[in-house]
């Protein structure tokens, strides 16, 4: 059962196969989230917008990084389905340093180690 779930998650996380609606929807969701992040970063460079909406930019950033981290961890778990990464330890190490995933790994750790976590949620 776990192996079947793992295989299906791998299929969804990879580029959608023809006719795979769930995988296609996931691709669209991730591309939309990336696009919205680019827009948010651009808008946050406008001082007036940043000062007025900083709280919302931060919430969106935390939400996005959470989604991207979950996606990365799922990719890391399911990568052993791919014949190039079969071994559970060395395959995953290879996957981490695989060029496609390397930028994600670096961006997650950059976010985690460069942000001030004294951020407090305000209730209005």
C-alpha cells in the first residue's frame, strides 16, 4: 500500500503524463504559486506597498515556503522510484545534488537560516 502511494505521488510530482489530471493540476498549482511569489517579491520592492502590506507578504512567504518544503520532502521521499536514484540513501543524496533539485535545497535553507523568527501574528 505504501509503495503504491509512493509511486502515485512520484507520478503526480513529476511532469504530468498525458491524461493525468491530478498531476496536471499539481503542475498548474506549483507554477501559479511560483508566479505569485515573483509578483509578491516585485511588489514588496515598492516601499509604500511593502510598508503597508508587509504582514501579508510575510504570511504569503511562510505559506509558500511551507508548500515548497513539503513538495521537496515528498520529492526526496519518492525519488527512489526513479531508476537513477534507486538506493534509499545514496540515491537520495544523489537526488539532493541533482541540478534540478539543487536550487530548491539551497533556497529552502537560505530561507530557514536568514529570517528573523521573532515574527508575531497580530490579531486585529
